[in-house]
C-alpha cells in the first residue's frame, strides 16, 4: 500500500500541513507564554533535529520504500527545526529594527538581508550537512526535498521583499513583527514569474520521473517530490490569488489577545 504514488502524495501533503501547523502552534503558544519561552521551544526541540539527522544518515545508503519515506521525513524535521529557530526569533539576523520610512534600493535590500542573514546561513549550513550525509548514496530523495524547500523559501522571501498583491501577516510571531515593514504589497514583479516558473518546471520534471519510475522506491520518492514541489508552487500562487488558506491552520491555534493580531493569510 505504501508503495502507491497516491499514498506517497497524500503523505507529503499531510506532512507539509502537519509540520507547518505544529511549528505555528509552538510559536503561538510561546507568544502567549512568559519571557524566554521562544528560546526554550528551540532548545526542547533539538532532539527532533537530532532525529532528523540520524534518520537521514541511516536511510540514504539503501534505496527502499521505507527508507524513502524516512529520508523525506528526516529532511522535513531538519528543515522544520531551522524554521522554528527563525520564527521564534532565536536565529534571525543582527538587525531587529523596523525598516525606516523612505528607504529604498540597495540600502533597503542590505538592511532586509541583515534581518535574516543568520537564518539564511543556517539554511545553507543545513544544505551542506544534508548533501554530505547523502553523498555517494542511492537514496537522494531527502536531499532533493530539502533543496525544493530551500529554493521555495528563498523565492518567497524575495517576492515579499520586491512585492506581491497578497501578503499574510496573521501568523507572524511577536519576535518578528519588524519584518512586516520590509514587505511590499503591490503588483507582481519578474521575481514572481521566475520563482513560480522554476517551481512549476521542477514539479513537471519530478512528475515525468514519476511516470518513468521502474521500482517502488523510485515511484514513492518522485511522488513525494512532485507533491512537495506542487505545494511550493501553490504557495507562490497564494501570494496572488485571494484564497483563505490561513483557515488550514487557524482552527488549531490558540487565539492571541485582540491587540496582538496583525491580520493576513499564509506562512510555511
């Protein structure tokens, strides 16, 4: 049953929804808790990072259906911990002040980079670690999953910076409220076209490999990657199309006090 491409696709969609929801839930609860809760959440979740690293190392050398699921899930655990460290404000960048009014061009980009630089370097460090763990291995699906997530995240950040019609701020946690001043709401730019085209092509390539797959592990792996890259593409379109995607997670999150709400729609 688990060798079915449909089961694998459903697993990828559920994992995307579940991990996103859990991260948002942890961050939201930390926002409501005492000072130091954000740092505590990151420290307490370190075993999940270790589990992801261990799972990736153990699953990459032999290509089986089980190992394909394990490597994919392990990549999500590594990615999820890095995103949690960012959303809690523990690992972001040296700049934590709002963007000054009227700042534009290279100066605005440089300041925006400093709000995220530590996080971006951690993401690249994660890519290096996942690549080293996967070198010379038969099972590269965990590595490809991480690459898809990384490319999609970089593209999304650039689009929020250069401008898109629809920007969500509902799930932005308290430590990152200054980031909203770096977002630009407006018409789509060439950055959106480049990002959504790249992700669409990636989805098509993974789908073609899925159709041509000869073994159950390959079927599962490319079904996982096709679903993940399709979700990344959809997330980009949700920056343009006005759909209430935040409802996917809002029902499971504790309500913030009225004066803490920012309004908006989607994050991870």
